[in-house]
């Protein structure tokens, strides 16, 4: 297996099946639980405070 070639700055890799499944599960959460997940992700990736 070879590594995918680097993308230009404005390109994205296609979403994997696992990513799409996770996104679907997050979307199905209640608004409060979705907010908590989004805040946790922001902490991991250094998202700005709201």
C-alpha cells in the first residue's frame, strides 16, 4: 500500500466509510450531546473559544 499523494492547500481527502458513519452518529445525537462532542473536538484540535 502506498501513501496518498499530498493535496494542495484547498483540497480534501475523500471521507472514508468510517468517517461518514461517525458523522451520521454525531448528527443523530440530541443537540446538547452534539454540542458536547463538538466542544471536545475543538479541545483536541485547538478550536477557538465561542
